[in-house]
């Protein structure tokens, strides 16, 4: 995408946002669709590829393909014992627990992977990223299910959790610190005792850092290990998202205002989003994956997760990332097993941010997956599972020698980092 085209798209997005703020009726719908499309072009730089797809594959065929993938794909179907935690502002946070199965019921594959000894009483808490839900950990959950106790929760305003009370009733901005307190509420409700291993992807990793920043005694007394997957400790305002300099500067200048304008008219913008679904599918794929041969059902699953996040929630959370800086909080993880893992081709939280985390935690294991983007846990689940199994072994959650290999692969090109 050229600098001139990026600037033109930004201007279109800005103009469309103004139209959305001022118009009504049919103009509302048109403005919402234009703004959504323009933001997508700016964010992805992938319009040309999407346009080619639109020319070569009919709209009706694409719609049928999406429906077929939705009905056939098992992803996101795993469910556990449900529960609700209450955040400090009254927001209800939904979580699910997968308990450890008795050793006698372990399948032969799991006995081979983890041995015959019962796992230690450790709870692994998974925190998901921006515009996702707990289901984004589908493959890791499937691999660990019944072997070690796990908690999967939905961040406020995501998945099955309620909209943030402070945001809806008091018009307060979302902060990463608030998410850290939310995680504390989930831990208090779902795992009030015993050792913990914390796993966070993207915004979820930032949530874990915010937890450490505000509750250092919890980290010191109960946390046995931590995994940071495709995340950052700060300086997200410097990320260029794969765009040329002029384009990214323009995006930074107008995107917060555009998102705010769109978020104020969520219902109409959602209709516009649906009208430009094909464009957004291409954008989501570009920013989620790097491999050429990702299972189409997995790509569609990621698309559904992201589509499921309302535009007003997208707008609410976006400013929090620019303010995020939890570099100093990383010191709380210095004396425990740490995994830092990222896709080399991640355009959202570039792998350099993971390397910066590892530099501050020199005893951490740093894994860079060559052919992977932001959703590395869906794109190369076998690599993530293998390294998580090793982390759990080092943390004492599973017997020594536990390994996972080739489970849940969605790509023939995946290689260990």
C-alpha cells in the first residue's frame, strides 16, 4: 500500500466518521459502511488482495463457504464448569473451569505425554487478547484438558462477560490496570487457593503484567510460572502495523476519533460492518496469520471471534494500549519459570516487543515462531502447546519429561521456534 493511498484512505475514514456523526437514515448506513471499509484499508494495506478475491469468488459462494465452515468447525465448542466473578465496579466476569481427571481415566495419549503420576495442584489461568474470547485458546485447552486444572475467562465486554459497568454507567475509560484487577477477581473466585501458572496472549499478557504491578504479593506467594504470548510491556504507540511511515502517522492521528464516532452509533456501524464482511475477512486474515496454508476453518473461527466484538467495545479499549507501560512490573516474574513466545511476522505486537520482555527476564525461554502472525496459538498450536507443556513441567504442574508434539496442527509448515 503506497503512502498516498494510505493518506487517501485516512481522509476517507475521517470524512465518513463525520458523516456518521451528522447524518441519519440511509446516509447513516452508507456512512457506517464507508467508514468501516476505509479503516480496514488503512489498518491492513490489503485492499488489493481482497479486491482480487472479490473478482474471482462470487459473494454467494463466499457466504455459503462461511456457513459451511461455521457448521463444520469444532473450534470454540469446548465448555467447562461455568462461574462468574464480580469486578470491583460490579461487572460480571464469566469464566469456566476444567478440572483434573482422576489418573485412571486419562486417555493413553495423555498418559504417554504426562506420565502416570497425578499432576501437582496447580491452576493454569488463561487470559485472552483484544477482540477475542476464552475460545481463542481452543487447541491449548483441548491438549491440557483433564491433565491440569485450567481456568478460561472472558475479559470485560468480551465473550460471555458483561459490558463494563464503569464504561457503560460512568463513562470511564478502560485501562489495563482495570483488567489486572478483573483478573484478580477471577482468581479469587475460580482459584482462591494453590499455585498458579498465568498465561496471557496480547492484551491478556498485559493484563497479567497489570496484576503483578498491583498485587506483587500474589505473584510472589502463589505464581509458579508465567507465559507471555504475542504481547508487549509498552511502547505500542510506536507500532507501524506494517504500514509506511506516512500511513501509520495518519492512522495514529485520526483512528481514535474515528473509532469513537463509530462507537457512538454501534447498531448502524455493525450493519455497515456486515455489508463489508469480505473486506474485513481479508484484513483479519492478514493481521492474524502469516502462513499460507492455515486451515480455512481456523481462519473463519478467528474471523468469527473478532466479528463478535461490538464496535463500541473496540473503540472503548483501543486508547488503553497507547497508555500501557508495565515494563517495571516484569521484575516480579524474575525468579520463576517464564515463557515468552511470539510470531516473527506479528504485525500487531511485533516480536521485538517479546524480545524486549525477554531481555528484562534473562532466565526466560524466548521462542520466536518463524512463520506465524499475531494469533500464533491458533496458527501453530502444536508449537505453543509444546512450550506450555515444558513450562508446566518446570513450574511443577506436570511430571518431568512431559512433551506435546504435533497435536492440533493447522498448518503443514509449522516449525518449533
